[in-house]
């Protein structure tokens, strides 16, 4: 497994949580203050910080401080790479099993 694969595995794991997936969906609309993200959930501020830490540590989200608040935005480069990886995985879904087996490098 390459270092890039390890990062992407952590990114997929981060997105496997409903709250974090919803946060990423929200950030698709642009940068948001933590206070505006928090308004959409019935969680505490420390819980939001926990989720944001996971998203920033796996490079899906970027954070910057503005006064007392943190502002968050999507890391477009890493998110596009993750989508490309998933697209590659999904591309085999259009093949039937015999076609997939015939093109396998192990054959």
C-alpha cells in the first residue's frame, strides 16, 4: 500500500461518519465558520471540533482562524483525487463478472 493509498483510506474512513459526510456536503457551498456549521447539528462545540479535527487531519478540509472562530473549506485537490479513486473503483461496476475476470492481470 502506498502513502497515497493510506491517506485515501483515512479519508474514506472519515467520510463513513454521517456527521462528517454532512459537513463535507455543507462545505461544497463554500467556506463556513464553525458557528454556522454548528447551527445545523444538535451537537456540542467540542464534538464539532472533534469532527473537524478528523476532516482536517486527513486533508479533506482546510482550517483557518478568523478572530475567535475557525473557518473551514474543502481541500479541492485531495477531494478530487479521492473522487478519481472512487470513480476508478466504480468503473468496474458496468462490466459483468466474465468481462472483469478476462481483463484481470492475474489471468
